[in-house]
C-alpha cells in the first residue's frame, strides 16, 4: 500500500480485489480495496476475477478460457497492451467449454434439429434445458445426435414443477402456473425497441426451469 502511494508508475498491474466489480456475471465484489486507491494512476490491469469488465481506468481482464459453469456465455480471451499508445486489444478465445441447449418440441420439429450444428458440443459440458417434451422419439433423436459428438458431460434439466406440486397435495388448477403468470406479465409490458416478446418469454421459461431444477436438487 505504501508503494502504491509513492510510485511514479502511471500503470499498475496486479491480482487485486476491488469493491464494485463483478467476480462472475452478476456476482459483485462487496469487500476488498476501494476504487479510490487507484485514482492517481492512468491505467490499472488486474487478474483474479473471472469476469472481464472495466470502468475506463480499472480493467479486469478476466479468464483466458472457461473453467466453471459460472463462465458460461461470458467472452474469454487474452489482451495485448501497446505500451506506447496504451491501447488495449482484446483477442477472443473461440473455444467454449460450456454450452446450453433449449429443447422445446412445441416449436422445434425434426427439420429444425437436422439444421442444427452439434459439432461445438464435442469435448464439452452440455446442459439440455427441457421446457416442453411431448414427443419422446424426437427427444431421443436429439440426444443421440448430441451423444455422437462425444461431449465430456451432459446434464438434462427438466421441469419438475408438476411433480413438486403433486407431492405437496396441491391442486394445480386452483391457481395459474408460474409460466402462465410469466407470459401474462410479458404480454402486459411495453417492449423497448428490438425486444421480441416471444424470445423474452422463451428466455424466462428457460431460467424458470433451471431455477426449479436447482431448488429441487438442493431440497
């Protein structure tokens, strides 16, 4: 800390824990060093946190590759710093270790799945989120296509809501299901430009199914 107060260096590199930056997506660091500690520097580069982020001066460079599911759908890569211009260039890592597939045979048929590229799932961890499964043969066909790619691991996440409600002796038709409530909420909203209600409903449905599955596994 004394060195940080006295050094003439304009650029600092370290393995820092600074309050207010995301450690993983959505997981903000609430303890550690205050950002004001680095006010006297032009640029600060740090490792430690997996998520890549920046406030313009402090740059968390993030992991160079995916390590856990918390890294899912979060860009990874390395950086090149031009020490003369101080320009920072990000080089994206094209390889992803974690993938999610949303299975919904109310909208996806055989023709849809035949057009899908399964090659990214080779030597990868794959989570299949099942939102609607009315055609067991189609589901088995999709899973066969997936397993042919020889993924490292496949996790199937299904909606256990009905089983949970039945085990609790709850009459489902006495109230709306969560998914119906979610869809009605989206329908009642004024969508900002570029947001498609159908895609938003699909994303919320996927998150809901995953949340229910996680809750079931914990309990």
